[in-house]
């Protein structure tokens, strides 16, 4: 299963963390929702392999701890999504399709 590219229409924004929008549902630690808007990461799919952090030419992502999550206990958060240049490298390298980038969605 991949991130829902229409999450901003299908989910409710339930808050903000580290300056990044959080889209629910959220029921920590098992269900963490989607983080970001322009650059969105489905925290419930993310396995923290680090490919997006390594390949992003403008350092959009930062590691955040997510203790107790069944997929991984850290996630790549799009903390600097305003820096995104829409190159789509992160989308291309994510092995679990947990990232979606859409310039039409603004943070």
C-alpha cells in the first residue's frame, strides 16, 4: 500500500509537530498518520531506511523518534518541506511508497 495522494482531502489535519502538519488519524504509538503537506510522509508506512535523507539535494528531511511504532522507531520527517524543489528523488527512492510530493499542496 502506498501513501494516499489525496490525503489532504481524505483526512483531517489534527495538529502540528515540529512546524509540520499532522494528518490523522493518530493513535500513538501504533498509528502516527501523515506528516507534511507539500512533502508528505506516511509515518505508518515509513520503515526508516534513510534513502530520502541521503538523496534529497536540499535536506528536506530530519530523523524524529517514534518509539513503539511497529514499522520503525524513527521516521523521516519533512521538517524543511518549504525548501523542496520538487525533484521527486525522495518519491523515487522510497522502497515502501511512503512519500508524496505535490507542489499544488502548500504547507
